[in-house]
């Protein structure tokens, strides 16, 4: 069967995690796919590793794009998606280089897309504040508990509490703790992370790109694209039957990048672009009797976590206006 998806992986040093990402991709993906790696200016050890890669398992083709410097996440994803367009594939999967995949993750996401033609972006479960590890703790809080070792296997075994060969059993447990395999449609102002995300190329081709080029470094481009997709009448969704582990931020740490500083810059850009839409949303909720300013300011409702984060930097909420 011909490949339907181009899996785009951005690499930027963090070689140990890049190897884990690609080895688990080859091992756990049992339907045909193409692979595009966009390197954002890595050092020679990563480049040497990438130069030695050959298609393995169900991977039918590898394309490697080498940027001479870090061009930012959005630009690199757009480069990878252009390969998808050229090869006339149905889907592009955007991936960071610090992932560990579960068995048959790709075909399960593709099948979910087939059954829901209005979905343009689809993510699996992954560590986040909203995804439960069990009934006592979120996956993000569990991940924070794990000491960082630069040894992906030690970190993953510590996280799951199981031997590496039992990872798929762990993913089933997480799925049951989170809507037990249902699909969740995301509504504004929530968004999807593109640390791992399947996208429908027929929708993105009408936009001509993955990311708005105003997002030049780290952060904001996935939120912007989620909101853009929603504004066009398409859906963004999370598939609760699939889990992909995200070690989170390994390239940032490997390259001594200050995440919070970068997010402040991207939040400024994001708010500037979407401030009118945000204002209309907040005012509409206020007219419905929802004390949105207090809710967002206090961070009490996960529905509005993104507006809470934006307000931390941009201070756009004023009680005399919104309440």
C-alpha cells in the first residue's frame, strides 16, 4: 500500500532523543509512510547521524533538508509540508525530535481522520496539564517528577513505572483514564500542540503554508494555526485512543534556549494578531454572565488556559472593560 502520510521531524541537536524518536518511529509504525527530516542547524554529530539514515521498516522514502541555522519551528514545518505537497500525499505529521511512539499510532490517527472529514488537525494524547496520568495526577505533573538524565530510556521507564517493552500497555491505561478512546473536538481559545500532530494536506494547501512567517523562533505558530483552522470552519481534535510520549523541550535544553523568554516574544506576536478576536470572545462570555476576566486571571478553568498565559505577558484583561 502506498504511503498516505509524510512524517516531518525537526531536528536541532539533542541527538540521544533524536535517535529515540526515529528508532521508535521505524519500529512502531506498521503502515507505509514517507519521512522528511528538517534539520535546523545542528552540530556535526547530528548531521553525521542523519547522513547515515536509510529507510527502515514501513518507511518508503527519506528526504533530509539541512538549514544552515535555526530557522524556527514554523518555517521548518512549512519546509517539510512542501515535500508532502510535491509528493501529493494526503497527510503531513508534524513531530518534534523528542518523542516515543506507541504501536500503530499512525494508522490509528489516519483511520480517525478518515471517519471525520471535517478534522484538519488531529493530535494524540501526550503529556500535558489536561491529560490524566491517573485519577490523582496529570501527565505533565508526573513528567515533572522524573529526574532528567539525558538517557531517554531511563526517563521513560521512570515515567511509566514499567519496563520499556510494556510501553503499549501503559498507553492503553492512559487512554482509559482520558475519555477511554473518544475523540475530543477542541474549541477556541484552546489549541493543539504540534509536538506531534497529523494534518490534512487538502486543507493546508489552500493556506499555502503551515505557519505564519511572523512566528520566527519558538512558540505561537501551532496556536495560530489551530485558531486559523477553526476560523475556516474546520475542526482540531485530540484522539484519546492514541498516546505518543513527548519528553518535552529537549532541543531547547540541549541548545541552552530560554523557553520562557521565547514564549514571551511569541505571545506578544500571537496577541497582536488575534487581539480583536480575543476581545470579542471575552466580551461575548461576559454578556452571557460568565465572569471571564476573573476566571482567566486566576487560571481556574483549563478551557481558558491559553488566555490566562497570554494575559500573564500582555496584561490585556481590565476588569472595568470586561466585567
